[in-house]
């Protein structure tokens, strides 16, 4: 089973406009137009069996509404293979009750985006959320490192992630983008001895730029295969989860890059789906 643990979609009515806005911020060319139907077509082309959608709450007042919409997406999971996590905002006044509701809705996890939410990961508002996720058995998948759409801003650096890990109880914590986008040297130095998990989203190879000349060829390059493979060995393949950040990473293209790595087949199978299947109890 191939599981993409890191994708993004939006309601059909706003998907195209939202993707256009985000593409303008990031100067990237999206691989889909951001709807569930587009994602399903991408999955069919790539041979992806399951995709996990990660909604982001930028407004604390909309958390419950977004979680309701996520639960609605999951009603057709058996037909589509698309499963949505819930969301949480560090300033949501009913954060504790809403996390319990996320668990009751069967959403299995939440997405946190410290940059979009303008709060550091080791802030007490996030620490209490991570602690509660641990108590409820929810996965917390966190955007870590820089964000291509908001240059220069980091609210989940490797140092912040380490500080947070030290202060919270056991929690199924996944740091997206191999632990911190473009902070990978520090991730290797600081986080390999922690229990944190990493996803591979938007890290290996080159970005897909918009046709506007914004990036130089050097800026388009992300992580090389040598460092990527080294990090898998350093953290252990059992803690690595395949993700693409679709629509910003192509599912087929990302799979091709990872399958080309010099890894044994059993490790590839685990990274590309087995680890996520076990973590999320996917059938």
C-alpha cells in the first residue's frame, strides 16, 4: 500500500482560487488545482492508494467548522482513498474540548502550522495541544522549518522542536519536510536522538517553479539524495513517512525520486506506506 501522508485540498467552490493565491505567494507551479477530485486523479496516475489531507486553521474561530468538513470528507474514504486529518489553532478558546471531538469524529490526527498561526512550536499554547494529542492518541503533524510562501519566517525551528519535545509527554509527533524545511543540517544535529517522526514532503529534488523567473536554478534545488538517504539511516526508516505536499509536489514524481534511492525494498515499502498504515491503522 502506498500512502501519501501529506496532501492539501480545498472545497470545490474555492479550490482553484485558493491554489492561484498560494501559487502567487510561492512562485510555484501546482501539480493539481486543489480539489479532492484532482487529488484522486493524481493518485490514480501515481499508483497511490491512500492520501491524507491536512487542513490548516488560520483563524481560531473556524476550527470546528474545518473539522466538521474534514469528517464529511472521510465519509467517502472507502470509495476515494482520501482521508482527512482535523486541525487545531493555538488560540482556539475551546481547544481541549475540540481535540476530544476530533478524536470522537475519528479524524486520527491534526495539522499544526506554526508559521501560518504565528506562534512558536515551544510556546505553551502549542505544548498543551501536543500533550492532549498524546493523551488522546492523536497524531500531531507539524509544519517545520521555513515556508516557501512566507520567506524568512520560522516558528518551528529544530531548536524549538527539541525544546517542545523535552516538555511534552509521549505524543505521535511528525515534523513535516524532513524535520524542518531548509533547516536539515540542524535537524540532523539536534533531533535524531528524539522519538520524533519525519515526513518526506517537498524535500527531495527540485521545486517546480512558476514561469515567472523568480527563482535562480540554485534556489530551486532542495535536498540532495545523499543527505536524504543519510537522514533516513540516521533517524531509522521506521520513523520516515512518505509525503508530497500535493499540490506543490507531484505524487508520481515524488515516488520516482524515492524509489531511485539506494534503499532495500523492505525499507522502501515501509517508508512509502507501511509505516503510515501501521500508525493510522489504515485498511
